[in-house]
C-alpha cells in the first residue's frame, strides 16, 4: 500500500520556523522525485519545492526561495521541508507528493 504521511505543521508567529516531514511507504522511495505543494483557502494548489531522487537537485517557487529548504533521507524514506522566516502568506495546507500519490496534508498557520 502506497502511503505518504506528513507531519510537523502547526501555528507559528511571523518570522518563525517549522520543519515538515513526509514519511513514505509502499514504493521504492529513492527512485522518485518528491515534491511539496501547498494550498491556501480559496486558492489553487501550488508547487513549493521539489527534490531529485538522489537529492542532488532542488527547485523552489520564487515565493519561498532563500527561506525554504527541501531535503530527503533515502535511508529513512522521508522528505523534509525546512521553512524559515515564515510569513502570514505562507499559511496553507502543505502536501507531500510522489509516485503519483498525495499525503493527507498538514496545516501551517503563520499568525501573531
């Protein structure tokens, strides 16, 4: 059974940090590109970051460049999203994606 399970979301003040995790199972994780998406209320789901299968290549949305870092541990079948200098506009449900599968999402709320 293919499964992606996100964790690490929560409420944080502007300027704060959070680290999201996505644990994968049911497929050969190390062979696949992994992505983080987000969807804010009333908006379309957007790509935030992606990482190549071996982890050597990454790409980011312009809105998060320099603040977010995507990484992966292929021994732990986990992909991460380190989010620093968070802004209210980063508030969204964050989803992990890979192997044509979506996680259930984790809520990130940036508010004072």
